[in-house]
C-alpha cells in the first residue's frame, strides 16, 4: 500500500466480520505479546516515515494495549456504535502507538500503517476521527483531551447509558491549565464513569517535568480536586488491567501510571532526546532485536 | 423574511436578541432531548434562567472555565447531544479559540457556539469585554459556519436552523437593542438578503449595522442616490453570487460591521471582489481599542451610524 492508493479518502472501517469479545485472549501474557508487537510496529513506522514521537509511543504502549484488548467495550466493525466506551488520547503526538493498537484491534488493515505520515495519508501525525475509524477526538494541542472526556462522561450520564470514558494524559501536558479546569469540573460533578490515566514518564520534550514546571505531588493534586487516585506500574499488565477494570465510588478515577519513556528499547529508555528523535538504521535494527526477545 | 421594513421616521421599537435566542432554545429543547446548553457562569447574561428551571440536567454550567466549556461541549456532541455553548463572545472566542478550532471545527462536531453580547455591547466595560475580533478569528477557521443574525426574528430562525444543521457553527447573539429588519421565516444560510433595492452603491451590513444601513438608504434616497442594502447573516461561507452581482450592478461597495476593520466582513468582501469584480470600497468598522463610552456612543464614535454610512456611500458615488 503506498500513499497514492490510500490517499484522499478516509479509511473505511474494515468489514472483517465481528471481532467479538469472546475471540480476544485477554490474559496478561497475551497482552504483553501484543504490546511487544505494537512496539515493533511503532519502530518500523517511524523508521519508514522518518518522523514520529518514539519515546512517548513506547511509554504509552502497555496502557493502550491494556485498554483496547482488555477493557474497552468497542466493536471495530461499528466504530460509531453509540454505546461504545470512549477513549481519547490527549497526548495526540503519540498517535503512532494508537494507530498500531487500533489496527491490531481490527479497526483497519495493519498494512495501512506503512503509510504513516506519507503525503495525503489518512494517518496524520495527530489523530483524525474524520479519517481514521476508532479515533474519538482529534487531539494534538495539549490539554484538550480531559475537557472532551468530561463532556463525554456527562453525555453518558444524561442519556442514561452506561458507557465509560477513558482518557490518556501525558504528564508534561498537565502543565496546561485547561486540564485543571476539567479536573475541577469532573470532581465537582462526581463523574465516576470517567477514568484519566496519566502516562507518568517524567520527561517532557525538553527536560524532566520536575525540572521544567514541577507536577509533584501529583496524586495529592488530583485527590484535592475530588478524584479517586491510584498509582500503578504502567508497564505491569496485570496491575494495569486491575486498575482499569475496577469501578469508581462516585468520584472520577485518576490512574497515575508510572512509565518509562522509550520503554522496551534499552538505549532509548528514560532519555529526553528520544522524545522525537528518529533512530538510524543500526538503531532500528538494535531496537527491533531487543523487542523480539 | 427578506422584505425591507419601511424606513423609520419615528423611532422604531428595539429589541435585545438574547431574549429571542433564549425563547427559541427553550422551544427546541422541549421537543428535542439532545439539545443542551453549556455555559461559563453565564446563566443570567445568556438569559438561560428559564432553561435552567425547565431542564436543570441539560444546563451544564462548568463555571468560569471557557476552555473546559468548549471541550466539554465537544465531548457532549461525541455522545450524541447538540450543545449550544452560551458565553460572552470575547471570552468564548478569545479564551477558547484553540478549542473552537481543534475540538469543535476540526472534529466536525455539531456544536453551536453562541457568542453573546458581541461587538461593543459591553460598552463602558471596555476593550477587554468587547468582541470585535470574533469575525476575523472565526472566519479563519475551516469548516466553521459563522452566522450574524440582524434582529430577533432572524435570531430565532438562525437558532432553529443551527439546531438541525449538524455542523460546527459560531453565531453572534446581540445584546445591543436593534429594530426589527426581517420577518419571520426560515433561515437561509446560503443567501445574502437584499433588504433595499438600489443601483448606485451597495451597503453590505451585518448584525447591528443592518438597521443603520437601512437608515442610510433613506438618507441617500433623499439626495437621489439609490443605495442597495444587503444583510449578511452568514459571514462564512459567503454568498459570492449576490455580492459579485452587487459589485457588477452598482459598482461601489460600503461595508459596515460592529467588528474590527481587519479580517471581518469588509475583509471578506474585499477578498472576494478583488479576485472577481474589483470595485471601489469603503470598510467601516472598529479600527482600534475603544475609549470609554456606552455602546451607542461608541458606535457613533467610530462612525458606525446612518450618517457616516451615508457619507461613505456619497463619497464613493461622487
């Protein structure tokens, strides 16, 4: 598939037949395997595109895999199913991981991933719901996902539906004030079917979060805003599944997922330069080798 | 609704469009449970008191938090609702412009952004509370329809149309009292209405300036100048056909708007005509931060009245 073939039109939801809940192996072992495939896919996509946000893609991979393969009630054959759970990737620049997970979950053909960032490709550098099935919200500017998720959670309550809303926030983007407007609103309204997951990799584009504009004590902040806060190792699949599966107690839930930027590739892990550095051929080979182990 | 109202010799009764807006929203909400109002502590200033009583669950007041307000509206639209965001225009457009662009327009969500008390409606409160930039800002956003109803009847029609349009919309809802210039009828988003005929010059007006353009038409008629008056109630997308025809047939254009002279109605008309049928133009609007004064004073101060509109037309005809 090249840019020309997939260009100009939105990707149609693939008609593969219903990818039912029962067909999915939700075991942590199975999900770890998928996450490894997603990481390989991310490296390959960024290598081919010559661009991308590899560090954040790798830190959020386990979270996205746990959600899409273990938690979210979604149907890839009906991406607009009204009662679906909503997922919003507020840190939209980590769209490489999202595309890969959506494709693996069956929302579109994995072959299309080869078109990532190509001219006229539907797979833009930030998600576009108008072109990519499974994307709920076009994010990219930071601090936009949580307010949208608040609206989605209010919509579920108003319509008497029982869908849940999940949003992944980057930790750096918590420096945007709009998040705290929405955090206050969610706490005030007791949006218990809203779960915000913070990808707490402690790095932002230019430096560590704590050196740039301190976030800690982060759990205390969300608690003070009326949230039920849990902390978890964001790469521990069983622990992640446990956090997302549990229901709230009248408060919105915040899961602070402690992650490592560049997770899975030793020379990228926890290094600020891999925010959006593109690996060279040797680095790609080394990364893929590590991720094959 | 396009019929010209006879030029007023006696002062005509004037109306605050927010009342018509709120009544229409109530009427629609009673029939359609998908309609919700989202606001920023602006229940009173948006005339939403009755809505709050009738539909307490469907009035979502997020407090003084415009970014959250617009994002929340996008999320509500994702969940199947038709949100009317009601907030003072300067803060809705200025504070939440990126949310309007990304969360509403780029997402293509059917959110109706209602800029209450636009232009210089907040008079003495000063430029922080004036919304003269909203035309330029919203016009520049792709896929966002921009509506400027001229009076209560057109406000009612525009609200009804917007609720069913299923697209991102920004709409000015005027607070400064204006006379009726249109009649009840369906809103036609595609057409600029001709409210008065004329072949010497065309006055292209929007919102509060429409009644003043009609007054200018009367002043000019007394001097033997026939000024056509066009009511631009959809600023974007612009009805190019009517405007090019006016340029071709009258050869001169005056635009009048309660907005910045940069990038608003005048800019839109100039962009169009300079590339299709260039004619001499005068762009009347607000060129700078306003001094202290009530709205009526400020409109006069910036020459946004019948006399100054007529003077600009006269200058072009001479």
